[in-house]
């Protein structure tokens, strides 16, 4: 597209149009590019991906919350983990970088109790693969959901 300045009354063009500006949209600010001599700053600041992991269980000994990232690395059991424990475990996964994690207590109508962890990726930009639950570690699954 071209940017053409118009006077406040809308009675015509004040000067010739600007140099063409090309824009390509991606998944995040690090993937969004714009070029052209009329641009002097980026389009947006950083956009940080956020994922929410919710796991309800009345028995963390048999129902383990083990997360996998890109099928190459996995966490220890995070069922009942504090926000800081959850953050440290996820940061140890390959290629994750720095995170911020918050935790909220959850209770379902059926009486299951657990937590919802909100994971914000601070240093890994772009589309981050999902943290997946290793369903083979959930145990009998009678009182767990994720």
C-alpha cells in the first residue's frame, strides 16, 4: 500500500505519496516485518506467548502431571507444584528460556481439586509448541483430568 498525506480539510494531497511500504504478518512481533523508507520504528513491541496448564487430581502419587515439549524433553511430576517449582521445571526443558508462572487453585463441581498454571514465555518469541501432558503417567485416571 502507499501512504498519501491529505490536508485537514480533505481538499487534496499536500505532497507526493510516500515510498511504498510492504508489510508481512507473522505469529508474533518477532515474526512480523515491515520495510520501506517511511518506517522508522517497529510495528509492535514484544508479544509473549502464554499457555495454561490445568490438572485436577485427588491423588498426586498415582496421577502424575508430566509435561513434554516437542517430544524431546520432559518434566518430573508437577502435580501440586508451586508456581516457582513449576517455573523451574519448565525452564529446564530444552530451548524454553526464561518464564513467568502463576498458579490458581481450581475445584470442579465433582469435587476434584487441583491447579491451573499460567506459563508466560519471556525469552522465547514466536509460536511456542504446546506443553503436552504425558498421558501414560496420569495413572488410573479415575480422579484426574488435565
